[in-house]
């Protein structure tokens, strides 16, 4: 009995260490977002220029936060630490650290182009996209990383839903997250295909980015299904 208790204690310690490592990895990714491509300001002028990066940082931060929070919700709900779950969790961290650079460049470029459209000037120290081919490559990198991260959560939730017995309401909420991530992966892959197919002459160059607005539909459909299923269960 004592051996079983000791094994369970070791398992809990390993689980807490893994959770701490994953949280630290996401925190590191956020810190990279905050400092990517910029040095500490040495004057008020440099500080004001760096403040222009806030909108892009906010969007990048929110995107990473969504993935991190869904993993936190998964481990709080299921508490599974078998080999498959550990592998998928570490893969999520791996792709997050890859995702951080195209994520930052995409949003910084987006807000720089919006600033250029309204103020007719380019923000300094912003990433420059010199051609449609470079833009396509950025969309492809972003789409691959996004799809891989969403796919890790799809596999993680799918594996846990098959193996765990949790209350019915929590199972419905977990399935909602599963469907959201499945739809998110499909949207990212659709954007990636669009990036591969758009011509190099500039026509439809913004299409791969606009496709991500379909995430609103994914969230709405999954949320509607969840609310209806919960109402029937009451």
C-alpha cells in the first residue's frame, strides 16, 4: 500500500513539474513577443516608437493566451498524464515556440499597413514585406504553426474524452472546445491552401488573412451546439 502511495506521489510531482514547464514555456513565448525585434528604449523618442508595437503585441498575446488557457482547462478537467498526453502537451509547447515569430511578424505587419493606410507613413522598426511571395511565405508559416497547435489540442481533448469519465456538463464543455479547435485547424489549413494558390501579381493577396474571420463562425456554431445540448440535459 505504501508503494502505491509513493508511486502516486511521484506521479503528482512529475505532473506538477510538467505543468510548470508548460506554463513557463508559454511565459517565455510571451516575453519573446514583447522584445522581438526591439532593444530597450534609450530615449523618450525610442519609447514612443516602441509604444506603436502595442496593438500587434496585444493581438499576439491574446492568441497565445487562448491556446495556453485551453491547455490549462484541459489539465484541470481531466488530470491525465499518460504517455500520449505528455507527448501532445510537449508538442503544443514546441509549436508555440515556433508560432511566436510568424505570429508577431504577421500582426505587426498588419497594424503597420493599417497605419500606413490612414496616416500615409510607415511605422519605423516594423517588419517589411517586400513582395507577395514573402507575404505568402509568412501566411504559410503562420497557418502551419496555427494548425499544428490546434491539432495538438484536438488530439489531446479527443484522447482524454475517450479515456475519462467526467460529469456530463463538463463533457459537453470539453466537446465544445474540441469542436472549436477542430474548426480552427480547418480554418488554418484553408488559409494555408489559399496562400499557396493566390497568384504572385498581388491579386487576392489578403485572402489568406481574411479567411481567419471564419473563426467567428466556428465559435458561434460550437457555442450554439453546447448551449442546446446543455439545455436538453437539464
